[in-house]
C-alpha cells in the first residue's frame, strides 16, 4: 500500500451508520468502518457468488463504487479514466468484477495498472489462479462439494440474515432441493422468510422449487443401501461433477462408518447419535444418516446392519485403487462405475440383513 498526502484524502472516523439493503429486506448496522488513514486500498477477492459479493460490499456502503464487469466495453479506456485521471476530491472505489471472464490483454493491463494507480481498487475473481497474478488475496469462495457442514453453515448464515429459524431437517431439505448454488439458496430462503419466521419441512416441500437432479447426497445414500439404482444416479452426477469428488465423499462416509462398525452397538437413540457426533466432531445429522435414525419421521436404512467391518475395509481398498486411477487419468468414469456395480450386485458380494 502506498502512502498519500493526508491533505488529498479525507480521513474517515469510526462511525455507526444504518443502511437499508432492499435486496436482503433488512436494516443492517455497520460499525467500525475502515479507517483509510491516508493509505491506498488494494484488495483482491476470490468469490464465486453474487450473494457473498453483495454481503462483502456492505463494508463499503458509504463509498461510490464504479463497477467494471465482463460486459463493459473498452475496459482499459474506462479504467484509465478512474484509475489515473479522476480529478474529484474523493475518487471512487473501482471494482473490477469477475476478471476471470475478461480478455487476457485486459487482465494483463489491469495487473500493471494496480501497481501504479493511486486509486482504491477491488479486484474480484472466481478463479484463484487469476488472482495470484495480482498478489495475495482473500478467499470467500464456497465450501467444497463434499463439505456438508460448510454448506449447512451457509444456510444457517442466510437464515440469520433473513431473520428466520431453520431446524436441521429443514436446512437439509433446502439443500437437497436447491443444490450447491449460493445465489439460488438465498432466493429460496428469502421466499420462505416472507411466509414464516420458522418455516417447517412442509413449507419447504410446498414452496421451494427443485433445482437439482440426482445429487451426491442421494447417490451416496443409494450406494450405501447397496441398490442397483446407484449406477444410474452415478451416470447423472458425473455429467457435472469430477469423479474424484464422488470418490472422496464415499471415502469420507466409509471411514466414519468403519469407526462405528468396530463397536458392537447397532441401534442408536437420538441421545446416542448426539454423543457419537460430539466424539467424532461431526454433525448429528451425519451420524443419524449412517444409523438410519428417522429425522423428520422418514424411515431410513441403518448402514451398520448392511455393512460389516471387513466389507467396509475391502471397499475402501477398492476406492483407493479407483482414486489412484483417476489421478493417473486412466478411465476415471469407467473404473468408478465398475466399483459401484461390483458393490451393489448381491450375486457378487453378499449383503447383510434384509434387503429391498
């Protein structure tokens, strides 16, 4: 950061200011604004949703923000005007939005301009490799597809923004219907907030549109239930997801199941579920899903009665072989499909307990 003559910039004092953001339907108090103190601000942000970007920009609600996005024509000419020729007493904050969608020449020019300009600049990208060319960046990107707890946290944060209370089973149903799209999640939770301060599972099923086809949660459950339908679901999700993501989700679930399978206990009460979740440092929902605890009254199969420890270990070995093949680029989808067929075919590998 370069130091400017203090006479050229108005120093900002810490202050309370209330703004009304119509998009979020709430009044938000902003405290402890940035104290510029004569310094030029250069920020580089990794963010992959408009929702998170809007929340981040609340920090600068008292600034004039000039947005240069992928659709802006003659980007370099526009940027020159605001980065080097702006003559007003207080220059605006210049936001270069989603530079990962810009042309290569424009990005190269902007990298050099950021080093020379005395203006405040915010560079936003959905790709980390692009931002690294600018310098150190702040990561506000979404959780990984396999990070269930991370996605539950996002839903919880949105519920707080829209002043609604969501039970865990309601959050799960929203994720199941919407999928891992932060902007659509925000729209649907906002819609629920207009109906009730505590939307029920019934409200979600009646109001939230299904935006997804088969997802990882559904595939994982069907596979763990050892149903032949799993192979069809796998074909669907591999259209949009890398096979390595699928493999790691299965691996994570099986490692947890293996730890539980070493115990003699097979039937779990809700208190048992919470105790195990606490000891393993995972969500209660995740344990409930493994042991078939009927959250929301929906009956599920207990995986501990379908898999013994030896079978889990053998499956994990097969998964590790598939993961190695994927990393080598050796027919990833084929080997994963073969694994799913093998472990859902009762004629190949006998199953425990009643099926159906």
